[in-house]
C-alpha cells in the first residue's frame, strides 16, 4: 500500500478536469461564447483550438506530475 500526499490528488484531479474541459471544448465549441457572451475570434474557431491545445498540454503535464508523485510515494 502506498502513502500518497495531497499533491498527488491535486495533480490527478486537475489533470482529469483539464481532460474533461478539453473534450467539452471539442464537442461543443460555442461554450466560451455562451458563458462569457463574447466572440473573441469572430466565429473562426481559432480561440477554441488554442484552448483545446493548451488543455491537452496541461492535462499531459499534470498527469506526468501525478505519475511522478505516485512513483515517489513511500510504500508501507
């Protein structure tokens, strides 16, 4: 059994959240306009692709950090 620090759970939760938001953005690209009531890219979809890419990168980095925490956790 491993003793996991809170840092692992934070990384894992944020990675999952980033992945979910990335999927939501891929499925429904108009959520930004609906939520903020602005259209920053005049309907071209460029901002949504930047959001998808940045969420993918953050999910990957956070998953890597969580894995690092998992591997460094002390075993009981």
